[in-house]
C-alpha cells in the first residue's frame, strides 16, 4: 500500500510543478521575449534613422 501512496504523492508533485511552470515560467519567458524583440527593434530603428533618416517614415 505504501508504494501506491508514494506514487500518488509524486504525481501530485509533478502536477504542481507543471502548474507552476505553466503559470509562472511561461509568462516570464513570453514577457522577456517581447521585451527583447522590442529592444532589438528599437536598436534597429535607431540605426536606420542614423544611417538614412529621409527613408524612414
């Protein structure tokens, strides 16, 4: 009986770990990706505006 109980506990812990990853890690990664792409786009826009300002907008 003890191994089955232990197995239930480990599956519960795995479920909690998956829930934590889905609720915390995924939004953090998404926000980091959005922030990084925004920074890269800003750098590219600044470079292009420095190089050729009349062609931008």
